[in-house]
């Protein structure tokens, strides 16, 4: 009860807008990159040992680096090449993760949803057929190779940024760039929320999830350049990402089940009916997750409005100073 009360108080505080103003510090720019690069190094090492639980953390680490790249004000060609490599890494990790998550979801449902157990077994067989160990190893090896190349190049960037650590002008430029990015991310998320509306439309909600993740990473960068505590905001970001992430996982499994249902022979009527019952169950689960998201929708909109306004104010002050 105490935890729920704290969350309620945090939500109320966010709705009132009682968050301290951002005061940038002169933190060296390279400190933004160094811990994020170390995180990617650790998760890749775990993945190399065969730990499939490291797939998602590795993907998150690569995404955080992608969010950071434009802020570092590197040469355009260097930034573009690094971004392309990271994007390819994220895509390969995504392919590995989607099948793994679908299999995990099916295994959990096997015990809880006995009326559709036969359909779940059928879907699991199909998933496993396309998820052979040899393919996992091949994908993991490619991920390792891509990851190591990116890390090598980024380590050289770290050295260069360390040399520029005392460059006060560069620090101001990076701080301004972070504020500008927060404004853009907040505006994009607000538009995604409004376009998704209150109706259960999975594709639009998927865009909202992506926009929420982007804003969260941008705000993390802002926190690294200031002494502002944003625990309440991050709780909302995490909650929305969790709800919409689970919804996306349900939709991914639903798409696979429908694909399998469409490939059945006319003689397999009973199996078709069982998979149809599974589809209805997954649709209902998705709607419950959408309802959970809707309870946080207004608070998320308030956060967008406030972050866009305050970061825009910081940008205005920076322009006046220059």
C-alpha cells in the first residue's frame, strides 16, 4: 500500500508540474559515452557465453548509444557510419528477441490457459522449427562481430572526447543539443499519443511505445548533465513501456498464430478452431494491457508538455547568452 501511495503522490506531483528546473553542469562530454559503451561491452560478453537473457539488455544498450550519437557532435560521416552499424546490431538482436519472447510467452500460457493448450503446443512447435540452435548460434556470432566493430570505433571516440573534456564551449553545445533533442522527442511522443487516441489500435500504440522509449533515453542524457532527480517521470516511462511492450509481444505471438492458422489443411478443422480460441484470448489480453496504458495516458501527456516547454526555455536562454 505504501508503494502505491508513493506512486500516486508522484503522479500527482507530475500532474501539478512540480519538477525542479534543469541546471546544466560542466560535466565532461565523454562521460556520457563511457558508461553506455561499458554497458554494451558487458552485455555482449554475457551473450557470448550463451546467455539469451542478455539479448534484450544488449539491444537496450545499443539503442542508448544510438540516442547519444547525434549529441556528441561528431563528424557527419563518422556519426552516420556508427549509427548504421548500431541500427544493424539492434535489428539482428530484435529478430533473436522476438522469437525467444514468443516462446517464453507460450510456455507461461501452457500452464495457465488449459482450454487452448493444444493450440499453444501447435504454435510452439512452429516457433521452435524456425528457431533452431544452429540459427541462434549464427545470429549470435554475427551480433558479436557487429558489436565488437562498433565498440572498437566508439573507444576511439571516447579517447577523442576525453581530450576535449576541458572544452567549455563543447560542453555548452552538447547541453544545448540535449535540450533540443528532449523538445523534439516530447513533441513526437505527444503527437503519437494523440494519434493513437483512446481506441485499441495496436500499430499506433506501437509508435507510442517507440516514442516513449526515445523520450526516456533523451531525458536520461539530460539527467547526466544536471543534478535534477526524475524518479517519478522514469516510473511513468517504465510503466508505459512495460505495458505497451507486453502488448507488442502479445501482438507478435497473435500474428504468428494467425499465420499458422492460415496454413492449416481443410481436414484440420478442430485445430483451426482451437487456434481461433487462442487468438481471441490473445486479443483480450492485448485489450487489458491497453486499458492499463490508458490509466497513465494523461500523466504521460503532462510530462510531454512540461519537458517540451522547459527544455525550449533552456534553449532560449542559451541563444540569448550567445
